[in-house]
């Protein structure tokens, strides 16, 4: 059961919690491909072949296994590798990445996201806690957040308890005083529980819990349901 009287701060996942991530990534990749078509056609021809693009990403991931938490770095290195393979200037990589990254920040929020953000941020400091590389300020929701902690900035990714502890510290509270909300049963729920937080599993698709008896404190199908667990103000 959720104990709201323990809560002094909220940490909140971003991708697939506040917006669907894969439509966003697909649009960003299309923008990147269009930019390469214009500025680096040989690299674009390679990038347009799924088997080559996947092989390049796999090689970059293997070569930089210690940077697996840094999605921006891995994306940039993949672009650089494509340019090098195509015999085109690797100095174009940063420009190409910026085109991708700008589009990656143009998200389509779930219809329950803004009401939930307003509800939470009016009551507690809210800290964005993400393994991804979205920027809440570039997305346009920064006013609701006290701080942001990401795998990229910290060097470790959920479910590592260190990232949850860092997010609690960013809010100025202890881990057991935090409520974490996220969609990923393993990264968000198991990680948050291991860090001593109360956890809300946002289970939009009604998936089964497969991690034994150590369950989240609350399971929701929509963020609209969140406010019903607080007494009226």
C-alpha cells in the first residue's frame, strides 16, 4: 500500500511514461536520414540499409561497452562510423547528431501527462529520472521539474540503485522519502524498490508482473488515477 505521508519528493521516468518513445525516435531517425541525404549522400546510402546500420550500432556498442548508459554518445559515434565507412568527413557527425537530437526532443505527450505533472509539482519537488537523453526543458515541460538526473549525466543507469539515490539527493531528501513513478517493471520498479523508495508502476498495457513478491506499492493504467490516492486538499 502507498503511504503518502512518507512522500517528500517524486522522481519520474520520462520515455514511455510521459510520452511514447519509439514514434519520437522514428521521426528523429527520419530527420537524420534526410539530413544525410543532403549533406553526406554516401553515408546516407549506407544508413538506408538496415543490416549495415544495425551492424554499425552493434560494433559501436561493443567498442564502447563502458558507455552503454550514454545514448547520445553512442548515437554520435554511430554517425561518425557511418561517415568514416563512406569516406566522408567525420566532422559532419556533430551537425548530423544535432539534427537528430533536436527532433528527439519533439515529443507527443500522453494526454494524462500534463495534468499529472501539475498535480505532482504543486505538492512536491519532482526530479526527472531517465535512462534516455530527453531534456525536459527542450521538451517544454521543465517548469514542472526541480531537477533532472539521467544515466548520461551520472554514468550509471536504472535499475542501479545509485541513480535513484542521486535523484533523491537532487530533491534534497532521503530515498525512503521518495515516490518513484515509471513504466518499466525492471528498470523503474525493481530499481526503485531496491533503493528503498515507494514505487508506482505505470502499466499502460496491462502487462503481468513477473518479478515475484517484491511488488510496486501501486499499479496504475493511467496517470489520471494518481490523484485519487491523495486526500482532497
